[in-house]
């Protein structure tokens, strides 16, 4: 398929690599920052443009991977007639593209993507949606060419999954950051916790999170909880979260 990628950030880069590896023809990277556009175009071996008026309209698929705010400000130069145009956001309706083209949709990677230090996976969950059945079929075939893990999700379901993604990824990472800071200040080696982090996540491949609950809160081990809270009195932010999450675990 002949493709133009709009944006040159994390998602544009990772999807660009997958698209190139799958043997599609990437015609152009369009991005406002000349350096970023050029770097990605060089990697993908295609042309680049920094001005939307220079977009190569001969492509069959236009993949827009810009920030959610930028997407809502797409100007009339992105008027692409009947061409298939998709964005990659979890929380933005596909209809944001309805003034850009008559065939539009979403290709949302349900994964945290980074252009640096990230192995290229062929099974990133891709949630697709489009405004017509014909567009869904084209998009589904395209998505299956870059990932073995493709499913359909409309705006509503995608938004719900985005909320769940924030809980399991962004929130847990915030807890890792707090634990890292705590360990650094207390002279403990955070790296000793890595096998525990990995084991906890891996168990979910075969068990539900409810089955795998463990720790002092679920055991209602008040003495241990009090000791922990005493230690955390010097860390009000962590103390507060520890109490809230302990309450939430005990309420279940
Ligand atoms: N990263 C993820 O893990 C992930 C996963 C799933 C979905 N998404 C979604 O994918 C989309 C792109 O995310 P990302 O992580 O690739 O973001 P990113 O790495 O921050 O890159 C954002 C891109 O948008 C461009 N941009 C920013 N403001 C702009 C503006 N006002 N006008 C035109 N272009 C603008 C940036 O251009 P410059 O280079 O000039 O700054 C850059 O190319 C977002 O909708 C995000 O929600 C992200």
C-alpha cells in the first residue's frame, strides 16, 4: 500500500518501521519540524515535507500520528477527498477527520510506544475503526500486515480501553517512580524489585488480577500496615497514596 505518514514522533516512527518492514511503500513523512521530519524520512527511505500543502496526495492511506490537540486543528490543506485517512489516538473520535476526507478511521496502538530503545514487536494490539464497512476492510487488512493482534473497537470502546490503559500502565509507572525515589533516599537498591515487578505482570497471562492479590492489605495485617505507614510519615505523598490504595484493596 502507498502511504503518507503525518507526524514524526514516537507513534509515527514505530508504526513507520512496522509499515516499512511489512513491505509497504512509504511515500512521504509530513511533519512541522524539519529535523524530525528528515530523520524519520531518512530512516524510512522516503521523501519529507514540513508544509501540509506539499502533501503527496497520490498515497492510498494517510496515517496521522500527531498530538491530540494538533489533530483537532488540522487545517483545510489536509483536504483529501475520498482517500483513507486514519489517526492513532485512543481518546479522540474518528469524526475529527470527517472534514478531511469521506473515508476515515482510527488505527490505535494499545501499547506504550517509544522511538528510542524499543524492540519492534509484530503483535502490538491494534484497535481499528472506520466510518464505512469498505474502509474497515481495507484498514483491517492493512493492520493485519503489520501486527498479528488486530481487533475492532468503536470510539466508545476505544476510550474505555484507553482509561484502562492509563490505570495499568501510567498509574503503575507512577508507583514505580515513587518507589524508585523512596529507595534512592533510603539507600535501598530499586533494581532488587525488578523480578517482583516482572513476576506480578507475567502472572496475568494465566490468572485474573483478583486471583493474584497478595500483601498486607488483603491479609488485613494491621500491624504490618502500621509499621509501613510509620516509615512513610516522612513521605506524605506516598503515605497518602498508600492509605488510599490500602483502603481500596480492603473495600473489595
Ligand atoms: N506514544 C504512545 O505510546 C501512544 C500510543 C498510542 C497512541 N498514541 C497517540 O498517538 C498520537 C501521537 O503520539 P506520539 O506519542 O507519537 O506523540 P509525540 O511523540 O509527542 O509526537 C507528536 C507529533 O505531533 C507533532 N505535533 C505536535 N504539535 C503539533 C502541532 N501543533 N501541529 C502539527 N504537528 C504537531 C509533533 O511534531 P514536532 O516533531 O514538530 O514536535 C510530533 O511529530 C497521539 O494522538 C497519542 O495519543 C500514542
